[in-house]
C-alpha cells in the first residue's frame, strides 16, 4: 500500500477548500481511522477520513460502529458544533492544518456580542500519525497520542512544534542552499529530488521527465534554474487526476504513463485506491469470522458434552456415596442373592 506524499497532499488540499466555512458536526475514531463529520451546504454530510500515517480523503460515509475514545470526547466538548475557517498544508509536510472557530459565549466587548473561540486542528500523516488540537496561540490543548521525542514534544500546554525541517524547502527554493546541497551530495538527480526536496519517487521522476533529464544523472551536471522552474510549474498546476487501471497508483496530474484512467477528482482517485485495501481487509475479516463461528460451534458442543459428563459424574458419585453409606446392607444382600442363585438358579 502506498501512502499520501507531501505533493499529493498539496493537490488534495486544493480540493478540500470546499469544506471552508462549513459546519463541523462531530468526530469519530474507529480502527485507527479518524472521521471528522462536516455538513456541507447543498451536499449533506461529508466525512474527512484520516487513516493515521497512511492517507486522507473526503468520503460520504464512515464505519458503522465506533468505540468511545477520550480524545474524541474532548474534541466534541470543545468543537461541537463549530466552523472550518481555513484548510492548509504545512509547507510540503504531510500535515494538514484546519483552523476552526466556535461561538463560546457572550462578550460585551465584541460588536456582535459574541465571543469566538479559535482553534487549530493538526492532522499528521507521517510516521504512525497523530491528531493535535491547539488554541489560538498554538499551545497544545490535547492530542490523540502524547509523545516526548528528541526533537519535539507533543504534550498538553506545550507549544506545537513541527518535525525537523529539511534544509531545502521545495515550495520556496533558496538557490544558495540548493547549490550547496548539490555540491555535497553523491545522490543521483532523481534520488536527490526525492530525498532532499521531499518530493518522493513519483514526483521526482515526473520533474526529470519534464526537464528531459535521465534519472541517474549527477545533480552537479543539471541546470539548477531548470529544476526550480519545473518545480514552480508543478506546484502551480490545477488537479487533473488519474488512477492506474490496475489500481496500482494515483496521480493528481497527467503523468507520462500508459493505462491511466481519468478520475472525477483527485479525492475520488485516492478514495478508489485505498478502498481496495479496505475490501481486502473486509474479505479477510469475513473469512476470520467464518473460522471463528466454527470454533465457537465446536466449543459449544464441547461445553454441552462437558455438562452431560459432569451431570453423570454427579449422579454416579451420589450412587457411590449411597453404596458406601449402606455397604453392610448391600454386602449382605449380594451374598444372599449369590447363595440363592447357587441353590435355586438365576431364573
């Protein structure tokens, strides 16, 4: 399974602008999937669906069941109901920032008499993923997972910190830093773009194809202005989405590849791609449920057999006790029967 890259998220964020100024209704968390339910005027309920550390898309439904989660209860307390005021990507990182406003009471100092609470909800898609809620000052109020790492801390009351940033920002290239990195690297151009500029393999190959540069070229032999120009062109493109016909990959723009199928939107491409893995998971779960049912039926039969045997044991134990209590009488009776049988026969 592929993951959403920073460039994928850049194009998806453009489509998610349809959620701006729409009402947040509630939050769910089920099997490592976070759902933010939004009511979109003219479209009805939509679910911003986030599989932590893997993907994000806007869907029309969620899983049927959900279990109580303390962080979801916290979000409902502070953000239900509220409105999305902006959706943006943090740099080229796999982090989506949602600015939220909520009426929290009356304020005589405000012209309209209403006091507005402002919050930031960060959806982190890198690593194992996380969801972090901060106040207007970007101080952490709560998070799905608390973490104390070498380079950043995700704990209540701490300032929200981004992960360590690369020297190069693909969205705003510093030519001096780019030249320094190129002079010091021993990577090929396609790996340099993928790693140093955090483009990932797919978009690094795209840049090389557009610039007519072989993937294994030494970056020192490449025109740096050409690379910068191609990056600016890439980031300025509108979404024109495709998915591989075998569902092996998804593309926010037209790639020079065969067997691509046009999508209605990039969001629909992502949804279609990742849905196949859910179907596989569902199929495995059905097979496991089938096997579990067989085991439960077998266990039930064994428990019934055990109950019958225990009942017989209790009956026989009772009989044994009665025999022991009346041993003398029974012994005399057996002797009398055996004597009579010898003298008169069993008939």
